[in-house]
C-alpha cells in the first residue's frame, strides 16, 4: 500500500477504536499528539525503506534512513512481523517515557494510538502481493487471499479506485453513525 493509504488506514483503525471502546478523558494536546503518533505508527513499519513517507515526516529523516535501513535487512522483514510489533512497542514506550518529562500529554493514549497505526499497516500490507512475514525469522509470508496473484498491487488501480475510497466511505459512515459520541468527544475541549 502507498503511504497515503496507510495514513488513512491508521486513521480508520483509530476511528474504529474511538467508536467501539470507552474513551477516557484526555486533554487537547494529548488528542493532537495521539493523532500525530497514529499517523507515524501507520508509516513506521516502512522504516526499512529509505524512501518511505515516514522519513519525510522526521527532521533529518533522510540521513537516519540511510543508517537504519541496512540494519533492518530490507523491506518487509523484521518491522513487518510480530517480533517487530513487540520491538516497536517497547522502543516507542521507552521514547515516550523520555518525552513525558517535558511534553504534557497522556503518553499511554499516545502509545496506544501509535500502536493502532502500526498494526493497521501490517493488516493492510497483508492484502498486497508480497504479503507479510508475520513469523520472522521464519521465511514464510502470509497474505490474504492465500494466492498472491489475487492480492492487491501496491499503488495499483484496486488500491486507488477501491481501497482508498472505501476507507473514506468507512470513516464517513463511522462518524455519521456515531455522531453523538464524536460530539461528546469534541465537547470535552470546548
């Protein structure tokens, strides 16, 4: 999937969690930081690719990308696996712990938002031709449907004409059908 589809999928997953789970009270800065973390989480598994949109969102990202990408082993390896989810969960929690001393936000909400985006990326890439090595280092890639010739080509017509518009419609439906819950959420900050 392309970066913009991953961003929208991360937002869709966050939106789904908002409408299906009880939302704790949080501040406006927490909401903005959590939204940004969700967008970064939606792109984070692609840190193994130096041309990823993730690196465009970080100051000095191009230099850091050239250092990190070779260490990870190539595109869709460890960062696209269950092991990668666990590693990113610990690293993100550690970084947010460091940031919590000078950023006034509920870092638990920010962390969950990042991880929702991260996992949404893996789910979306499961539908692409290459699949995902969920059980890395075991060299087997999982994909839905099981036959790669039936899966979606990244940046292809199916993604642009069906997946992306479908996610937009899904978000519109979630917001429309749960309008009172979103109003209550907005009223927290007014």
